[in-house]
């Protein structure tokens, strides 16, 4: 069964922070910001989040997953 995509970047960030993932301090700070900030992501932020999700073997953020 395919995993469902996260509905928005906040949900994805919280999953990464609450999971058993090895995160750098910089990645943790980035994810903490995403968890509380509802502004749209820049392309660079979206790419970094996608890489962190892929590395943790988690599903991506849904297309158009804005808050």
C-alpha cells in the first residue's frame, strides 16, 4: 500500500522532528521554523524538506500542500 503524502509542510516537519531520525542542528532548526511558520516555502526550502523526507523514507508533501 502506498504511503499518503503529507498535507502540508508543517505536518512533514513535525513528522521528521518527532521521528527517530538523525538530524543535524541546522536541519532541526529549519524543521522547527517550518513547524511554526505558515508562510509558503521558497524553492530551496521545499527542496531541502523533500531531501530530508526522502532520507528518512517518509512520503513527500502533497502537491499544492500549502497551509
